[in-house]
């Protein structure tokens, strides 16, 4: 069976958690596409060359989850040639046999416009910054500023900006527990699977 679930939304909205839970529940493969941009941002030298030569070892680095790696990813993700170099890999992954969940910023709009299910997972900037701050610590106001800066860059770039696909279903996790958010998402997928 070919079945793609596209999960888009801003940083720390809960996309990753929901995507992993859906993959587990339905036995689908999962791709965190943010990791591709994080790996490109973390590589030295020309980001376009880095994107074209991305290897499994690049994706296995243990420093890709930091706030700094997220900001660097957001910067290289605005370069059209970087995005273009990563399209085929993501599309092949999405249409693999057995079903796939991809989370990112442009999955429902650009990478998989024909995805069977499109979710747009969001939450207020304050709630998302608070969640990030619980993970990384430090100054919460600074974390909020960084979350807002990344939103701004991801939403306003010319190529594949972060925005909900017209046919996406919105899940606002601001006041939901993880279990509630996952249950909403799973019910949508179940309905579409029939
Ligand atoms: O989901 P994340 O925080 O790991 O993503 C890091 C950055 O990568 C994000 O700020 C923007 C970019 N990104 C993107 O442009 N398109 C995607 N599909 C996924 C991530």
C-alpha cells in the first residue's frame, strides 16, 4: 500500500511526537525532514554541495538537535538549490511501499501535494518556546525570541515557505496533552484509511 501522511508546522508544535506515534500506530516508515536541513546546516563548506552529497553518517551526528543547529538549518533551508537537492529523496521515501509519515514545513504544499492525509500542527509561540525551554534550559525569553526568529524566516522565505496546504487539517496543540493530540491525528488517519 502507498499512503503518505504529511505533517507540517512550526518548530516545537509537536510534529515529531505526533509523526512518530502515527508511524508506530499504523506501521508506517517515518522521515523527520528537518534532520536533512539540520545536517546540511551543520556541514562545513558550501551548503548546496553539502545537500547534494548528504550521507547517512551526516544524519547520524549527535549535535543536530541543538537550538543552534535549528537556526543554521533554517538559514540553509532558504536556499532554493539546497531544497531542490533534497526533493527526490523525500518524494521517494513518501511513496515507498507500506506507508510513510513525513514531518517538516513544506511536505503537504511542495514535496507531497497529493498526500493522502495532510496535517498542520501548530501551537502559540509562547507555548512552543516554553516546551523548548524545558528541553534546553537557559533564558526562556531568549528561547522565545529564537522560536519567533525561526518562524519568521521559515514563513517568509520565497521558496516553499511554511504555510498550511489548502486541504490540510489543523491541529492546535496549545492546550492539548500529547495523548490528546496523537488521538486527534490518529482518528483523522483512520477515517481516511476507511
Ligand atoms: O523541524 P526542525 O526544527 O528540525 O527543522 C529545522 C529547520 O529546517 C526549520 O527551521 C526549517 C527547515 N525545514 C524546512 O525548511 N523544510 C522542512 N521540510 C523541514 C525543515
